[in-house]
C-alpha cells in the first residue's frame, strides 16, 4: 500500500474486477434497505451514521445469522473481522482476492480484517475509512487519525444529498469531496432516485487520502464522467467555470480549522472563502450550494452576511435551516464536553470558555445547521 495518503492500490487494474465486486455485493442484497433490516434499525436514515453504542448488540445479532448478507455487513459496514473462508463463500474467491489486492482488507490467521468500509448509499457503494476505527485492533493504521481520515457518511451527507440539485446536466464542481459520494450522485443518473447525469464532475479535496478513495469509488460505481483532484478549494479548477458548485464542508464552530472536523472559530471561515471564489468559477446563471452551521442573533443576520460576501447584485442568496436551533451556551458545553469531558475539569472549563468567547465575538447567540444557496442573476 502507499501509506496513509494512498490506502488503496488500483490504478493499473482493469475495470472488470470492480464491476464484479459491485455485482456480487448487490446480488446478496448489500443495499441500504437490507443493511438496515439486517441490523434491526428503524430505517435507512439510521445508517448515516451508525451509533457506536450499539456495536455490541449488532456484533451479537450478526453472530447468530450465518447468511451471506450478514457476513458482508459485519466485515464491510461494521468493520469487524470475518473468517476468510466465509467471505469466499459469500462473495467468491475472486472478489475476496480483490478486497485483499486493493487494500480494502487483509488476511491474518484465517480471518479477513477490514482496512476500510464500503457503505451502501442510495444505489451506490461507497468506500470510506472504517466507521468504528477501534472495532478491530489488528486493522489499526499508523498515521491515520480523525484529522486525515476519509470521513464516514453522516447526517450532513444525508441532508445534503436530499437538498442538492439532482437535475444538473452540465459541468459540476464539488469542493471538499471526501469519499466522493455526493460527486457520484451528480455523475450517475438514477431515475429511481430522481437523478440526472451531469456532463462532467470534478471533485477536489486537500486530503490526498480522500482523492485516492474517491477515485476507487468512481470505478466501483462505474462512473466515467468524474475526476478527483487534490488541492485546496478552487485551486485544482483554476480557469474553469461550472454550472453547479457545491460543498458539504466541516463548518461547526471549533477551536481549529481542520480537514474533517471543524470550520474555524466561527465555522464560517471556509464557507466565506468558497463564497468569495464563486463569482470567478460559476457560469452565468449557475448555482452554488453549501451546508453550514449558521450562527446569528436574529435570522435576518444570515442573509446580510452572505450577501456581502457573494457580491451585491451578482447572486441571489437564500438559505434553508435543516436542523434544530441551539443556543450558543448549549453548543459550547456539548463541544467542550466531547473534547475534555470528565477526564480533566480544568481543560473542560478552558475549552468551554474559549468556545463561548469565539461565538460571542462573532455575535452568534444561536446556531442551526442548514443549506445556503447562491444563484447567479
């Protein structure tokens, strides 16, 4: 393998093995509906993301179900080891060899251990880093952390997938593509899910690991009208214009600005950079969309803030609040608890105060996750 930056090796592989693996998984029912049923979930929405607290329940549940789908869910979705012989029975020897050969899994002592997950999403199969990184200690990867991993499909992925434009037939750019799942939704037509196929899709990400995994996903799903490039925001697409630009970036207010976790002190920093570059990369009449955590005193503050950044008169700015509103104090307490919690009260207190100070300086009394849209006039 190529280290943490290139976990999967597939560049010189023909496309047929990808198609055969996808076909084998679909043949045993590896799709959102069947996976949710296999784990006794209340619906497919609960897959994004799965809750770690219930992993012991699912481990016991799947141990009692020897069918092919349960073995695939255990290995590829939950990230738990499975007997190699059992996976060969489920997917076939050739497909098992493909999992090992590309770096998706490795064999040790007669057991197959997952290096990455493959998550079903709509009609797609999407590789990401393992949902539960500590579920299989033998799969631990040196150098990999929450700062540089290819993030799981989560609630924001689901919300963006439902609100993004699905009828674009021109050129598309995704900023911060991660696993590439949203790029693939625009690249591949699927009447069942109300999707048309874009002419060409470009996904960019500053994380080289994400670009490597997204390229794998393009092949796994047979998408030939999409490319994934490494670089920050618009840099890889310099000089090009698009009909549709979108992003689902890290936007939660935090202590740092990181690839995967936080969007800076106010959560606005990365979105502000995106909006400043929109005018130079959208075609006339084009559309820009991004998810973000809106922070405000009054909801009218949102339109004023975004309008000033996007350029007066050039774009019509609208927004849609998709989550539950939360006061800044509650947000600061929860985020500080997650970072320090009961381990160190002094650190917990300092972290809480830093969050509160950052939000106060930015005039954010309330926060709500949502979608911002800028349409060219």
